[in-house]
C-alpha cells in the first residue's frame, strides 16, 4: 500500500528529560533512555503512545515514516543568536538546568532539541519539494514558546521558525502562514515574526492561560508586521463550537487575505477536555475537523501544502486519539480506531448561552480586524 503522507519521528526525541526524579539508570553511557523527571506534565509518554497507536491501528501503512538529520548550527543561527545556543549547549553538556521559565532540560537535550527542529525542517522540505502534499513532524521538545534568546514553557528551540527560515533559504518562499491551535499562546513564534510581513502568525488559545494572564487580542504586529499577527483568545470551556466559529469568522478570512504558499500548523493537543493544563473541552473529532478545514484552505490557496508540527498535550491517554484523528485526516483514511473519550467529550460541550457569548466575542474581534 503506497503512502499518502509523510510522518517524521525519531526515538531520540523521546529521550529528552529534565533533571530530578529517582534514577536507577542514570549512568548507562547514553545507550538507554533516561527516566523522565517526576512531577512535570511534559513527558515522552503521550508522544510514544501516538506512534504506538499509529502502528497498531494500521495507519502506518498509509504513511512514509522516517527520521531526519538534526538541524545544523547554521540552521539554528537563522533564528537564535549564538550567545543563546552557546549557553544552552554548555549547560546541556554539563548535565542540564534551566535557562528560562518552565523549561528545564537534562544532559544531551541540546542535541535532542536539534533533532526535534530537524524533524520540522524535514517535514517542510518534503512538502515544498513536492514529495507529499502534507506531512507531520512529531517534534519533542516542542517549540512555540521559545523566544529567539530564551527558552520557555518546555520549549528549547523555535522548531517552526527554524523550519520556515530553512525553507525560505532553499525555496525562496515569500509568504508562510503559521496556525497555532495549541491551547497556550504561541508567544515564541509571535515574537520572532512580530515585525515581519512575510509570515502570518495566528494563535487560537485559552484566554489568560499561558503565558500566565496573556490574551493578546490587541497585539497585531509592529512595523512591517502590523496586521500580520493575529491572536484569538477563547473563553475557558468554549469547546468545539468556539474553535470552529473562530476558524470560520477569523482564521479562514485571514488566510484567504494573506494567500500563503505554505501553511504550518503548531498542533498542540492540550485543548482536549481532560488535559491537566487547560480547560477547553475539545475532543478527537474537533482536531479532525480543524485539520480538514486547514487542508481545504490549503487546497484552495497553496496546492494543498500543509505541515503539522506537534507541540503540547499532556493527557497521556487522550492525546494519542487526537493526534491519530489528525494524521488520519492528513492521509485521507479512517481506521477502526474508536476514541473512548469521544462520548464524554460530546457530552461536555457548552450550553447555548455560553456558545452565544463566545460567538459575540469572536464577532467583535473579527469586526475589529475588518472581517
């Protein structure tokens, strides 16, 4: 059976760990996966289970599953200053630490972060080269909170900006759109492209969740980038309707106006209804529909070119079903997998009054942007 989409994954990305925890296998010469530290939501297990579900469901038969080279220093330097990279590598070599808020890392995480960025780069490259119309990168550590000179929120390198800049250098891309539906604001991606008009950044996120207290509806870029940054803060508990209405009312008109040559999705699955770090009540069919809508826009605007890069998602038993629905949609197939959380997710959707309130807020925001 021929593959219809590419899926980039590397076992080393699951070996990223953070200091702390009880470790019986600490001294193994780098040949055994180190234990994840105790007490942090970000762990390899949700991602490992994504890969496992793809394999046991038969979805892997429709995918070209491969690894990719690490991003090079030259690739990183298009986005990150050498001063940050030098500090990060030195601390990683020395056993790990923390260079920014909520972003601890262990020994070897510098190279693993380069591997994670390399997966995103390869996914973009395979789509731009025309080998597949779309691709998925199971990147870890994630990247959308990472600033040019500081890590943040589990993110150590800016995976998507690194991939975009590599593609711009190789293919001469003039317009790229980043659609971020991770439940937390994509502040790192925003900061890197905030004064540019060649990259449209759109973030759908839970209002005031992370970074703490941030909503961002008035932050729309600066200088040449004014109007090319869009934040759509959503009321906690908004659920499926809030995201779909935001797509219809703001995201789709913005993408049509911008007419990108490539759409890159920062796909966190932490908006699912049982995630411990948010309260947005999505379910696997929500992510299937978000992916379908994005692909339809890509078909209309940029020859179907879509790259999905994995970001957050901390409910280890729910994330695999959300990611599986996303990858199924990219492949254009349905397997026999049934999401055991779906019935609960459908039952938890908000009432008519809450829907009307959220829609009124989105209407107001859309009108302020001219949509």
